C-alpha cells in the first residue's frame, strides 16, 4: 500500500477485487477474483509483523494461463525503494 488507505476505502465501498499475477520467467498468468473483507481486529493484525490492517479475500474464480504473454524477464536487483 501507499499508506494513504485509499485502497481500503475502495474495498469498503465495493468489496469486489481481482488480482493478476504474472510469472515473467515463464510467461504464465494467474487471475483471481473474489470478495474482500477488511480486518480491523488488532489481535489478528498483530499476527503479521509490520501490518497495520489485513484484507481477507474469498476467492470465487481462478484462471491460470500458461504462456499467456510473450514478455520474459528476470530480477537483476531489487529496487532500493522496496521496503525491507
């Protein structure tokens, strides 16, 4: 997140969400869609180091496509802006 909590507000107003995960090494994609629930309970959040809130996703649909895109890449180095 961007620490502005805009995504949480969007999910609170409309809990539908989709995720697209791309494997740049193989070209495969994994698409997931479902409904979300924001977890505000401090005890549950504390189970995940560094988390301030949790978003639980109930997955309704999954589509996996092998060789879905022609682009191939690999990690050269991590971004210096990636949180440690």
